């Protein structure tokens, strides 16, 4: 290994969240809020959740935005601070993987066994 080279750490934890999943925030200042996943940032291990973790950005006019000012938008939060909600038991769950008879892999609720993927 050459000195001065910075190696990216290999992510040991895989994200089992997808876009449009319903999640509950389990840690941080937004703890207890429920929202939908807008986007997943795999390289940063973060997710953007709808109506959670609003930040204010001071923008200048020009380019695509005609008006400057203070804009509120959702900021990403670490995916370890959210848990997936099961549609059947409506509780935060851990996700398991299961292979169906036709060979397709699906996500399954760890508590009730309900299939999450449609």
C-alpha cells in the first residue's frame, strides 16, 4: 500500500431500504417521526426521508432560481437512524431476505413474516 493514498472503507452494512419505503426515525432530533424514503445515497450510507430533518439553505438569485432567500429542504440522515415499517404489524422491523419458490428474492418482515416487496 502506498503512503498518502486514502482508501475508501468497504461498507460492511448493506442498506435494505429502498425508495418509497415507509420508515420511522429511531434516533436523533427527529425521533418518532414517520415518513417515506425519497432517495437512498449508498456511497454516503444516508437516506432522505420526506418531511424529516429540514435544513435552511441561504441561496443567491441567478441561474435556475430567480429568487434568492432562505429555502427549507430535507437533508439526508444516516440509515442506521431509521427502521422500516411493516404494512401488516405497523411496527419498526428488521428486514430479512427470503427466496420464493420461483427463485425471486424478497424482503420479509422479521416479526410477522409478511412479504414487504410487491
